[in-house]
């Protein structure tokens, strides 16, 4: 009985205390909840500080607008580190109250960004409760030590158990489509880890076969593969959303198509995603003819600023001597070893470069060996792509209409066929790579970084590699020349297939493993 009396008295005192809070005390509590939510990565604290549906204007470059809802802002802190303090510090500077409206000024220090932010908040008393109804932010630089200026990237595994993930497309900040090279096309919730296989996919995707080297011309498969089961480069490749996906639901998927004779070719399809099923599937490009050997399909794709679809096809040879006198990548009548530019429905744009009447439709550039990564620099509108060499000779290229990138006539590396010497016709002009590596890195799915976690990396290329698990950060000048390169995670290497930036600017990596992972890269300072 006594314990019940004590509890009742305590509860009554709590109610009286809350009801007895002054407006200023209630406002301070709301502001402290907001500050704590941003400092301790707690999106729930942030959400309950705002009136539902409120908007804010975040700090951005002068004369530009960065508008965001309170829910979207709270989601930025839904990073799996709830309750763990980051490197922010915030405090209340002033509070002014006018009847049922209040104005508050906060100061927020984020040392790793070298910024002192000022939040100007508007609050309103609604049904007896004070809530933030709007926020606008400005910022100025602050002095900081050399140690604080150093970016310290760290890997954070978001999901494992994926079957060699090849590419990923964001439906929103927390939901993605992910293509497993040797698995399926998955819809994944990054917050909960829930994943669902997309049905309705084509049945002709290339899978592992038992290799009998006696059935093929020498060099189609490496001799040690005889009698073994291999998939090599075949499988699902790039998944890509249509620029108008929100309206039309179209997605694009490149993959190795295999026929009944186990010959293969790169194919690109388009289909309409209805919940978790792909419907109205149609072929956009078949880079035939079908040929034996499960190597070098290419498969990188990107939409340009012009709304056109750009597709890279591989030249498909394992050994260079399999090329005819006119190498496949140089033959304008053959679809292999090229870059194509198509309308979203697969038709040919009228303003494509003219390679002559014999050229395959949609041809945009040639001389490509095996490009698996294409990306758009949204600042300049230029498309960049990586290309695999054979022994060294890996390249970073900027796409030009009508360009010939040289393979196999020109390479900075060596051939797998030691005595291969293609005869170069007179009068050809080649486009040099922006950069080539002295060592083999096997470059894959690159991206431009435009996030907020690593402000020092703004506009840099992030380029992963399969060989030795390399990950490169590449700085460019205004002339698109490489000015600095940094190899990241040199003491924590893993084969990497793809780098992707989320809608809110988070950097993700896909590992090329049978126990494949989605990794988020975060700054240790944040």
C-alpha cells in the first residue's frame, strides 16, 4: 500500500512539474532534443522536435537553395550509430518569445567540415506544445588544427551474404535495387536488412558451365579450367533506373545472355518494375554475335544529361590473337568493344556521330576492351568510364562523340598473347586516356563524390578495383587532368566492384565476394 502511495505522489509531482514548465523551459527542452538528436545520431529525437511536414533550408553555396523536409533531415542521422556521439557540438545562443511564436538561434560546430553553422529556428506553440516549424542555416569557416583537417575514412558493413554484388540503384535513401552477378536482382531495405528477389527476370542469363576445352578453339578458355565449373565474367551486371522512373517505373539491366550452345553475348533489357516484379520486358541492345568464352562483356551503363542511354560493350576475347585482321573493337560493323548511345526505348538518336552506312546502329565510340564502369559528372555534364587492360593498361577515360580509344591498336599495357602485333591502318586518330595505371588495378564501377561527409573530396572520382582490392580517390582540375591520386584502405583491401553515392550523399561500396557486402564509408571524425 505504501509503495502505491509513493508512486502516485511521484507521478503527480512529475505531471505538475511538466505542466508548470514555463514557455522558455519547454522551448529549451525542444531545442536540446534537436541538438542531442544531431549530436548522438538519433533521428527520433530530431523528428519529435519538429511539427510534422516542416521544411528547412540548409547551408549550401551562395545564391543556391537546399530545401529539405524535417523527415528527410532526420533520416540523415539514421546511420546505425544511434546513441553514439559524433564530432558535432551545438548550443543555444538566444531565444525570443512573442506570445505563441518563438525565434531561436543555435551555434553548431562541425570541426571536420571546418564550419561554424548558425541555425535560425522558428517555433510555434500548438495545442499547448512547442515545436520547431522551420529552420534556415548559414555557416562560416573556423580555424582548426592539421589533425582535425585530416579525413579519416572508415568502412561500416551494412549488409553481407550477397552473391557477388555487381551494381546498385537507389529507389530512395534507404531502399535499393541490387544486381548480384551470380545471384538475382534484389530489392533491399538498407535500414532493416530485408531483401526480396525481383521476379519476371529473363531466363537466359549466363551461369556456370563445366569447361571441356577440347570443344572450343584453343584459347577460348584458359587451359587450367578444363574439367572445372566456371562462370567467369558472366551473370547480371548493371541495374539502372530510368530518369523518369518515378513516373514510368522503367529499369534497365545489362547481363550476359547465354544460348543453348553455351555461347554468350551482352544483352540490355528494359522492364517496368511493378512492386517486386519486372513486367513488359523488352530487349534494348544485343551486342552479338553470340560467341564462346565467358569473358569481357563490358556492361557499364549510364544516362547522360541529354536523357540518352550510354552502354559499353566488351570485345569478348580472352586472348588477343582471336581477333581477325580487323580487330573486333575496331570493326564498325561489329557491336563488340564499343560504346552505344540510344534513346531510352532503344531507338537511335538522330544526332549520333556518323560512322558511315556500314556502321552498326547506335555506335558512339569504339576501341573499347571491357568497360564495366560509366558515370556522369553532373557538374560538367561529361561522362567518364573505366576500361580494363590485359596486363597493366587499365584506363580512366572521358567519353567523346565519335572517339576511337585505341584497343587493341594502342594500349599502355601488354598483351596476354606475347607476340600479338595488330597491323594499324594509316590515318587513324586515337583519343588518349585521361589516366592509365602502371600496375593492374582492374577498374570497375566509378562515381563522382558529391556528399557531405567528406567535403574535401567534393568533385573527386571514387574508383574501385578488383585487383588487390584497390580503391582510388582521384582529383581533377578544370581541364579534366588528374592532379592527385590517393589509394584508400591500403591496409584493409577487398575486391571491390562498385562505388555509389546515395541521394543524400552517402558513399557506398560493393565487394566482389560470394559473401558479398554493402559497405558504407564514413568519416571517423563525424
